[in-house]
C-alpha cells in the first residue's frame, strides 16, 4: 500500500496564492501549482479548503502538477 503525505496548511496557502495571483490580473493559464505527493494534490484540488466560490479557479485553467508521480520517472 502506497503512503502519501498531506499538509493542510500548505495546501490552503497554495490555493489562496493562486487566487491572489488571479485577483492581481495574472491569467489562470499562467499559474501552476506543484505538489510532491498525490494526496497533497488531491487535498489542494478538493475544494474543501475554501468556500465553493473560490473553487472555480480550476475551471479557469489553473494547473495542478504532481511532480513526483511514477509516470515521470
């Protein structure tokens, strides 16, 4: 069984930072959030961290990339 790490504070910070960049006029398609673990990526993208209204950043084109995935080896 694979173990994957999460950090709720870090996930919320990454999500809020993406929202901040969008509010500053940066195009969502120019924003990428990198996650080291699958569980962390799921936590960030889950949408439970902030009000649902901010969950729209994923539909706007913000990318979430798992950089330690087995497929990247």
